[in-house]
């Protein structure tokens, strides 16, 4: 066995030596196989990576293919519904045509159809399928960060959809329709047309309210309360818009009246009508007719709403303020231009009072109490202006009388003399016939002795002219105010007589002589002052007091009391001024008043 083992080993060695190249080739083969295995491992890793990318690209392709397939199906469905889509695309044009042609009922039907279409094809956000809102990934392979809710909101608004565009255009036409109806309310309309327009506006507001409630996404108790509140606010807004539109129609009617009357006179950088009395009466009548129509329409349309009276009251308050402002300005123009006397003021006052009383009966807006102060101010201002003119004229005549050789007022070339000697026509026994009005009022004619004093007679005539105008429109509340104004005017005359007296005291030695003057050739300045003062105290002032008492007193007793009180105040003024100092000391000052009463 041992020899056989040795023999086998020798054979193996000999074989190894003989075939050593086989071992070398085997080693090279093993080395090659190992190298190729390593390369195969590298290629397998690369292949694994490429297979992962292929999976992503396959998913992307599958998604794009699904989107394209869905788009292809939609396009096919669109092609099948081509005529219906064409009709839908014409809905905005139909809405616009109805709005332009005044087909409000048809336009409302189209608007409601558009809202129903929007709800049908654009449901709430939670009901929108994911496939409709999915977006492709960005260029770098990452998906967009836009959420499902944002994408659903984008599509539900109709930004890229046909239905959304149609609904947007219809809503824009709805706003135009609303403006057109409000514009139509700015014209003269009967109650039936106003009722139709307000009904259409209410239905538009209802559509808007339903849309808001639908977009809020539910009908809980809190949302129902908000809906009721919104409904009340929309109704209030509709009432305000109606009054604003009718107010614009009222103002346009007044402007048209101004254009019809014609503005022909321009005073103090402002234009006034050529006939302000007629213009003011026309405006009052226009106000009365249109106010009554507007309030009647408003009460008929919104009478059942609890907030309607407050809204109407706000509009009436604003309009009353504007009317009173126009009335005051119109009276100022009438008195400024001398377009009417007391009868004109009385006519305007009666018309304005009738207007205010009618508004009180129809809508509870009786503003007669606010009219009286305006006429009181106008009458007082006119009387004060006339009395100031009379005082200024008499004072100027008095100044011209004692200036003598000094420079006189060049602006008054026609100066009236203070005293003219009496003639045969000025005898005391001569009397003038009394007309019916004087007999009815118990007022005697002015003392005829005042004809000896032209300047004083003109002063009295101006005062009496103002009284004649005042008697047609005599606010009783002006008694105290006018009495104070008249006392102030008479006090100016007394101050001028005092100035005349001071001038005589300074130059008494020369002027006390029977010096000739342009006004009279025989009477001296001191005697003229004495006679003028006596005529003012004895004749003019008592007669003014008597006429003033006739204006503000209806019965004999109150008239006598008012006359006596007024005369006492005038007498106190004269006594204080001292202009009647030429009366003999043994004669009491009140005797001239008694003498005048006997006349």
C-alpha cells in the first residue's frame, strides 16, 4: 500500500510537471471569472437604479395617460353636446340684451338659471373629485405644494371653466341691470312701474342672499340668523336707494324749472330769476306735488317694513332743511330786488303753510313751525332796511340844513328843505276825506301840518310805506323786535337833531338872527329846529306809534294799550335827548300827544 501511495504521488508530480500549463490556465480562468463577477455586480447595481427611475416614469406616464384619456373623453362628450354648449355660451349675451331692452322679468329668469347652473356644475369644495384638481409635477420631479382645497377653490370659482366664465359674465350683467333699474327710478314714473321695479330689485337681492348662503356651505342656526340680518340690511339698502333715486328726479325737476323760468339777472356774482316771486311760488308748488308723490309711492312700496318710517323721516328732514334754505334765499332775492311787497310775502307764506300742512297730513312731516322764523327774519330785515333809508335821508337833510356855507353832500343834489311856510291850503280847519280802509281800521290820516316839513313828511311816508307792506304779512312775534328797531331808527333822528342843536349853540349869536337861508327866507335856523322838533314830537312820532299799534292789535283795548306804551317809550327818548327843549316850561311834554289824539 505504501508503494502504491508513493507511486501515485510520483505519477501526480510527473503529471503536474508535464501539464503545469493547465494549472496556469485554471488560475487565469478563476481570475477572469472573479473580475467578470465584480463587473456584473456593478452593472446590476446600475440596472437596479435605472429600474427605480423607470418605475417613476411609468407612474408619471400612467398619470398623464389617464389625464389625456379623461380629456379625450371630455372632448368627445363636448363634441356630442356642441349645440347645448353653444346655447350656454349665448346666456351672457341674452342677459345683456334683456337688460338693455328693459326686459327685467326675462333677465331675472336668466340670472336665476345661471345661479342654478353654477350650483349644479360647481358644488361645494368637499364634493369636488381629486382627479379634477390634480396638477402635474414640476420640472424637477417634485409635486406642487398647492393643496386640494386651493385647487378646488380655483376651479369652483370658474377661473378656467366655461360655466364659471358664463356665471361671471351673467353676474356682471346683473349689476348693470340693477344700475339701469335704479336709473329708471330717477325719472317720472307711475306707482305701478315703481312697484314692478322694486319687485325686480327685491328678487335680485334675494338671488344675492341665496348665493351668499350657498357659498357659506350650510344652514345652521347661526347662519340662518345672519341670513335674516342680511335680508333686513338689503331691504334698508333698497329703501335708501329708492329715496336717493326719487330725490335725484326731484332735483332734476327743480333744475328744469330753473331753466324754464330763465335766469336773466346777475347780482353779486350769482344769477337770480327775472321774476323771483313767480319762480319761488313755482318751486314751492313743485316741491309740494313731488314730495307728495314720492312719499305716497314709498309708503305703498315699503309700508309694511318696521324701519321704513325712520328712513322716510331721515329723507324728509334733509329735504325740509334744503327747502327752508331755498325759501330763505328766495325771500332774500324778492326783497332785495323789490319784486313784491307785503301781498307777495303773504302769498308765499300761505302757499308754504299749505304745503307744510299737507305734508303733515300725508306723512306726519308738518314743518309749519319752522317756516314762521324765516318770514319773521325776512320781514324784519326789510322793515329795518326801509327805516334805515328813511333815517339816513332825514339825517342828511338835517345836516345839509346847518352846514350852510360848508361843503354839502354831493351825492344828494336834491336835498329837501326842513321847513316850508304854510299857505292857505294848510289851515287847521281844512280836513281830508277818510277812505273806507282808514274808517274800518279806526286810523286817521297823517297830520296835515307835516306838509310844512317836507323832509320829515318824506320820513313819515317811508315809514308808512313799510307799514302798508307789513300789514299784509304781520308776524305777531315781531312786535318787540320791530318796536326796538323803530325806536332805534327814531333815536338816530333825535341824535341828528341834538347835533343840530349843538351847532346852533356854538354859532348862536349869528344864527339866531333872521338870516336868509336857501330853504326859507324868513325863518332862522333856531326857529326851524324848534318847529321841526315840535313836529317830530307832537305829530310824527305819535302817528307812527298809532299806526304800529294798529298793525299788531286787533281789538281797541289792546291797541290803545300798545299805543300808549310805545308813546311812553318814545317820549322818554325825546326827553332824554333834550331836543324838545324849546317847549315853554309851563307846558307839560305830554300835552302834544293829547293834542294829536284830539286831532
